[in-house]
């Protein structure tokens, strides 16, 4: 008996070779190529619009917070005037 008569179980079958080479199978190549996600291009005009909207949102939140603090301060001042001074 020669070596060619005995099946070599260590050698990959043709289907296994395709799986071993991602370039041979486009679907496998797509799964194997996840090295770096693509970054989306943002135009300068869209970027400045986004920045302006973000700044406006932060300003509105700061104004709301300031109004809340002013109302609390006015309430504390009103409560302090109602209490008789001990002394």
C-alpha cells in the first residue's frame, strides 16, 4: 500500500480550504474584515450647525438652572423675613 492509497485526514478537504482562506469566500471575508469601522464624513457646515445647536442646548439648560436657583434664593429670603429674629 502506498501513501496515495491511504486518505490523509490531516489535509483539509476542499470545503475546509475555502473556509480557511477568507478571500476565497466573500461572505467569510466580510465577517473577517472588522478591523476598523468607517468614520462618517461630516461637512464643515453640518459640524458647525451641530456645535451651535449643542451650545444653544447648554445655554437653555444653564438658564433653567439659574432661574431655579434664583427662585430658591427668593424663597429662602422670604422665609427669613417671616421668622422673628431671636436675639
